[in-house]
C-alpha cells in the first residue's frame, strides 16, 4: 500500500528515510542526536521564505503544530510498528508547542521524538536478530492466519507485546515469501540476519543532519507535497539530477516505508530503453556488474542507494526488484541495466508513419510524433547556434516530413512525458493554432499571467489527436489541455498526472528550499492541478491511479478554476464524441490485444484490493499457481484470436540462490547490438483508428459556435 506522504515529484533527492540495512552495534552505544547551530538558522530561513513566498498561506499556529506532530510521526513510522502508544501519549505535550519552537528556531522537540523512534527501532531490530533462528524454527506455516498489508490507519501498538505480534507476522511473511521463492531455511536466516544487522548499523550511523532533514521536510510538506528541504548533500544531488548529466540508469527514486521505490523513468534513459523497470516497482537489492554480489538495500538511506546505482557509462548494474503489483518477496526478479548518460538527442521527438486498414479494408496512413519530454538546448540557443535543438523546432520538422509522406492526420504521443520546458510546450501548441493564449499562471499574490502564441502565423490545421496517460504531467498537461480547450484536437488515453504547480529552488544559509510559488490554469480557466486532463476517449488505465498521481499526495493543492481566457474554438469536436466512442467500443470489443489488456487490468485490480495476505504456505502456493494458470489462459486467448499457436506453459524464470528470478536482459543480449523489434503498440494503433474516424469533424463547415 502507499505511504502517500513520501510521494513527491523530485523524490530522488528529497526523502531521507532509513529503516533497514551492515554490522551489529550495541544499543547502549547509541547517543542521542542534537540540533546544530546551522539547523537553527536554516529553519529560521525556511519559516520566513514559506511565509512570504509560498503559494499557500498557512498560519504558524496551534493547528499547524498539531498537523506537524502527526506528519512527523507518520513519516518516521508509517506502518506503526516501532513506536508504542505510550510514546504517542507522551508526545502529545508537543501538540500545541511546535509552532512556538519554530518561531524561535528551536528544534528540541523534533529531535526528542526522532531519538525515541531511533531507539525503539534499534531495540526492536536487535530483539528480532537475537531470536531469529528460534523464531523461524517455531513458525507454523500450516496455521490459518494472515497479515495486514497496510497498518497506516491502525492503532499504535498498545505495548511491547502487541508490537511483538506485529513483528512476528512480518518476519513470518518474509520467511514464507523467501521459502516460496526457493530459498532454504539456513539461507533465509543468513539473509534476514544480514538485513537486521544492516538496519542497526544504518540507524547507529545517523547524524544530526539526518534528523533535521526529516523534521524539516515534515514541516515543508504541510504546505504541499512539492515543497522540500534539501540538505547540502541532497542539494548537490538535485542539481545533478536536474541537469541530466548523471551517468546512471535514468530513474527518479523515493523512499516508501522500508523500500526504494521507482517514481518515474527518465524518457529515453537506460532503464526506459531496457524496458523492464516500471514506476512503483521496489528496488530491494543492488549489485555491480553482471556477477557482483547483490547488496540488500531494504531500509538504506535513499542517497546511499542512489550512490550504488550510479556508475560510469558502459558499466552494468543489477537490481533486485519487487514488481509494483506484488505483495511479497516471492515475486522478486533481477533486472540488468547498462548505465549511460541521458543525452538530449535520445530524448528528442521522433516521428513514424503508421499504416493500417479500417473495418472496410481501406488502408490509412497516420503520422505519429513521439515527444518524450519538452526540451531546449539552452546553451546552444544562448550562444547563437542557429541549429539549436528544441521540441518545437523538431516537431515542426517532423510534421512536415510526415505530411509529405501522405499522413492523413497527426497523433502527438505524450505518454510518460513528465514535462520540461513550459516555453516549449507553449511553442508546440503554436504549431497547431493560429494565435492565442495557451496557459494561465496564477502567482502567490493572485496575479494571473497569460502565455501563448502572440502573433498569427501558419499552422497545421488538419486532423489532430493527443495521446496521454497517467505519467503525462506538467507541461504535457498544458499542451493537451490547450488542444482540448481550443477543440483543435481529440485527447485520447487515460487521466493525466495532475501536477499543475510551479516550483523554484531557493538557497538557505544551510541547504536549499524548493517551494511552490504559482499554479497552472488552462485557457478554459480549469486548473490542471490534482485533476489533470480528462481524455475525450478513455483507454484502460495501465498505471494504478491509487499509487501514482497528484491526487494521492498528502496536502496536494486542490483543483479550482479562474476566469476563462478569451480563445476561439476551431472545430465542433464535442459533437462527434459519442459517435467516436461507439465506434471505438465496437472495435476494441473484438480486438485481442485490448481484450487481453482489460483482462490483465481486472486481475491486477483484484490483487490491489487485497488488504490481507495469507501466512499459510498451502494457500499461498495455491494462489500463486492459480495466478500462473490464469495468466496462461489469458495469453492463449490472445494468441488464438491473433491466429498464433497457444503455449503449453508460461516460460519459467530461472531462480538464483537468493530466490531471485533471473529474467533481466541487456542491450548486449542482441547479437547485432540493435534494439529488438517491438510489437505494434495496440494503444497507438487504436488512437490512429479514432483519429481517422474523426476526420469528418475536422472539416471547416464543422466549426464550433463561439461563446
């Protein structure tokens, strides 16, 4: 389940959560951490900047103090497994005083809470480590009991005995998952012992900066989920991440409970090209090269995990991953990725001409322009290079090439496009409208700025569709929203991410503060915040909207509206949506790929709805076998419908001695060194069908009435 508080946009350098990971340290040797003078000046600067510059105006009062206390406790112990009810009761003395401490730049209460949590965690881990062999030996896997998957809203353990029971089931679940993955008891004891020792060592090595980082972010997150404090070390990481000069795998990471979770993949980065790592997957191990020892990273500091994953271009990293839909370690698998630098040319827009036949056997050609991100080679532009790369320039060139090749219409593919340059998004809208505003930006002082295409000029006026999904965010939503508001094109896909805010990074006396200073609005007056863009024709959602998106984040700014900007309507596309939807529904009702996709989503939704997991080995094994049989049946229905031979069995993954599925591939696996030919994208093919169906609605006589 999701710990929403830690789900933030630039999480790779934001969260700092430490719950597990390498040698035993005596609990008595742990000294309490105390705030430093630099932390006092930093929190004083934060309070001032948040009060004067943040889009949201919060009063530093008793209500905020109470929210800060709850937020900090949830951040420290989201699954409510370390702190006891007696601790929570004791901390209530701070409920209305944290605001007063912040005004005085005092941090004593925050550090006192952190030190108690730290000691509870070390004591719990040491107890688990001391009794691990006996605990595992006493486990009865034939007993009919289960474990609650998410305790975030449960009561805190009332005493040590209640906490013991929570931990007994957690350890049993881990043992059962490893056992079903093929690991023997001795190996399980060795692996879990290493984890617990690592946890203790990591907790013992924490510094005052770590405690301050967590407390400062608990405070910052009360304003909105994209407001963050960066320690000096994380400030450096943030700059590296934003410049895209980091040689690594191209993934944005965050901490969620004990795990390093994938937030999103950098378009055209190594992980995106490799194709197996997905958003919401959990990384539990990292190894160097194709044969290096796998290091268990459950509970490691986020920046330490990032350091392990980074490396020189051309080198390989192996990741031990729990897939997003899995609920235990028995489904873990290994992925091998070749590190590389994410280059601008790899992220540039690309075009292709798709050929297909309609239901009457008529051949059609649709141009597709894939835009992974909104980019601008600012350095080349600044130096006066007339050939500087930009999204708008590249799309303009590709558009002309596709039309010259006979494209009947154009699909702009913005799936997984997380945004980028707002100026480029505005410029690209200008390729499809004559002139007019494209976005409204309301600042913290309520002033509204409108940006767009100011001068009339030539533009593509033919059939247009925009394809989006849940990972389409920020600048992508500005483009899709403008095309929809102008009724210039049809938006197809799934509801977008919903990030409609603008952040700036500001220096502090110690570290940096990223804060939200303005908010995006469409020309219709609707905000893109929280709600995102709703497609005209909806596709089945591939991403779990309960785990990914602005709407799941704690303290996310709400959706609202401002005054509409004057703009024209190009066509009466809304008049054709019912007809287009009817044709789409009829077509996908017989499409093997869509039927397979819908079956997969139904199965995944059923798995997501589970709140408890059985700790009976026979039940777990039976559930696993049923799942495999169901997957085989679904795959064979798809293959038979497409005229292919059915499979007798799904290909079994090879399992290593850690119980990890060895099914990772690398670019080196291809004999010719080229990417393997991809299967036709059924969503892109269907979007092209919809666009061809919509061609009659793009005629001049179908102009919409002006408001």
